[in-house]
C-alpha cells in the first residue's frame, strides 16, 4: 500500500518537474523568436518573473513536504527484484505493464529520485538518460532479442512472444482468422492453413497490396523443407489484414488479423525478416508459453540468422561492384551484372534499358552512386530479392530513392532480372 502510494507521489513529482522544465524552455524559445520586438514591457516581465518565483517556491515546498513524509513513515525502496509496480500479474496481463511503469520502477529501485543531486536539471537529466537506455535495450536488434509469432488455429489466436532476459513472455495477443477449411494444408488451393515452423521472408507495403489484405503483409516461407519432402504444395501464405472496416474471418489459408492490430504488430516486427512463425493446429495446452519448443526454434533461427548475414555480405560485395560499374559509365562493364536475355523492368527489356543508360552516360560528366541499408528480403539457392537505399548524384541532378532488385543465379553467378524504384521510407522501418 505504502509502496504504491510512494510510486504515485514520485510520479506526480516527475510530472511537475517536466512541466516546470517545459515552461522554462517555452519561455526561452519565445524570447529567442521575439528579438524583432525592440520595446519590451518591463512591468510585464517583472510580473512573469514574480509568477515564476512563486510557482518555483510552491514546487520546492511540495517536494520538501513529500520528502518529509517519506522520512517520517520510513518507506523502504524496493529490494525484491520481482516487486510489481501494479497489483496485476504482468505475465497474466502483459499489456498492463507499460514502458512508463518500467522506467518508474527502475528509478525507484535505484533510488535515483531520493538520492544524489536534488536539482531539477540533474534529476530530469538522469531520468531521461535511464529512459533512453531502457528504450534502446527494448529496441535492440541483437541476436538475443527477437520475437516469435505463435498462431494457434484451435482458439484462433495469434501471440507475439519476446525474449529479452532469457525468459519468454507473451507481449501481445491478437484475434486471428484462418483458412476456411479445417486441417493442415496439403495442396494449392485447398483453403487450409499450414502447420509447422516458418519464417518471415518479406514485408509487403500497402502500395503493393489489394485493399483486401489491409495496410501491410508479412510473407512466410511456405512450403518449407519439410513440406516439400512430404509432398505439400501451394504458396503465398501471408500474415495480413482485412478489408477496411472488416474483421478477421475465413481466408484461403493465410493468417488474418484486424488492421489496427496488424499495424501494432508491424511496429514491433519492423521489416520482420527472419522472425519465426509457429503455426499449430491442435495443441495439448492453451498456454502459449508451453506450446513452442524454444530450443528447437532458436537453433533454426540461428541457422537462418547466420545464412542471412552471409547472404548480406555476399550481396553487399555484388552491389558494390554494380555501383562502381554504373559510376564508370561503361555499358559493357555495367551489363555484366544483368541477365540480358530475361531482364524486365518498368515495362522495358534489357535492350531498351541499356539504350536509356547509354543516353544518360552521354549527357552526364560524372555519376556518383552510394548504397545503404541493404535488406535481403528473400533468398534461396537460386533466387533473391534485395531492397536498399540508393543515393544518386551527377553533375546535372541528384536524388535519393529506395530500390528493389530481383536476382537469379545463372551459371553460378547472380544476375539482376528486375529492378524497380520504391519509396525510401520502406528502408527506414
């Protein structure tokens, strides 16, 4: 009871401190932008100064009073690492434990508020610094911090699981639509949802989708190796949204969730590539944390993570060569990176594409190309899809765009078969 009261009081103090600092900043900014006003009302400034002094005095008295109350009742800081900010069990209701709660809990446990420099600036600076560290840890993309999606066909629920401290937890739950026909997918067009361990290989944006799929979609690698060995066929199994103002229902085999929930899921997964997706049909337990074989999933994830890193290095080297060939403005050197017999892009074949490049080479004195944020969207033994940020400069113009490339392995070498411009915002996820 006293611990909860203590936290609430500390939180209100922080709110007051932030409001005070925000008022100061607003005053300073307003002052900076009012240099044009040559005449200043001295009386008005004096009134504002007096108000500031009064507010500051009340704030200091309030903090002093709270400090005195704490000393009087001799409240103890949290000493148990499992002490909860709220009275609810966060494992049972993972959505009830917010980032704000976590930051405040951290501050209280370390006695950052009750010890050290008592000035507003020092307190706020330290609180903000701790907040930044906490949020950076939550956003980490390191191998020890990744998500698993569990799709339970039995109760039509999707779970987002996360492991950041060596213990898996349910981060979010979503109502889910599945294939119109019951059972495990066997053949193309059977309207069944597959079962097994899959991985996300691509994120599709709204511009690439029909409205029936919602604002975005994640593509799974169905059929996986086990499916192919056991003779299952079909393709195009996604996690997607719904028609506007609709709810998840029966699908042709995909996993479907509400559009607002899909956007929330996307805010966690970002591009999502490499995220394990475990789809189960009739699990023995409804407890989402007892269903997955986390060791097995992690081993498979590590293999894919290592493969993706190797692929990224391989394609980075290839793109660097392509970049230099483009900068050389030598069409023969440039065409070595393309499948000149099968290339198609923006409605033209390689011959038309090459003619267009030759014309630009004749117009420009120099070309500089920089490539950044390379994403290996999907890679197999003989095909790959890449996305990257392309910064193009010449003596005539400059532009910055996203680019998507499709490559195929021909006679042991990767060749570009298609390339299209995409919004650069897709690379900033």
